[in-house]
C-alpha cells in the first residue's frame, strides 16, 4: 500500500508516509483504516512525510482530502500536523494543504527536514492550542 502509517496511541501521534504515486482513493482508504483505531483517542497529532511521493496532486483533490478530514473529526480532536516535503513542488502542496486544513488542525506547518518537523511536533505537544 502506498500510504503506510505508525500509530502511537500512548503519545496520541500518527506518523504517515506516502510512497510512490498516491491517489485520492489511497488517501481515503487510509482514513478509513485509521479512523477505527483513533476513535478512542481524545486528541491526535500527526506527521505526514511526503519525501517518497511522486506525482502532483491538484487543488481539487487536496480540498477533497481536507473535506474528508473535517468529516472524520467527529469524536477526535485533531491537534497539530507537521508535513515533511523536501522538494519545491511538494513543499508548495504542503502549504496549500495547510490552508485547506486550517479549520481541522490546531496548527499545521511544512518542513523540509524531518528533524525540524519532529522537533516542532514534540514542542507543540507541550502547548495548549
């Protein structure tokens, strides 16, 4: 599967990696798989790694993903989202996704380096948004 994840329930964090050419269907399937696992959590922070992704998503598909996130929020408080994107194209996609999901997450930020994303995510866990 092109979307793989690791859920750390103890720390209420999900780390998702997109590999290859990701379709909207791949993302929606990922949400369905994850939803059952996170429904018992009060809050969920996320790290999304796009470094192994190919292809470019258009704004329509990004809006659909953001809309699905909004629908998924029932019972789950989405905390912060750190996005790792090392190419200019995916950094721009990450910034666009940041705008589309601003009402779903308490904060979203795009990083080029995984260490920066992890540090921001760890620091954000200590803050009340």
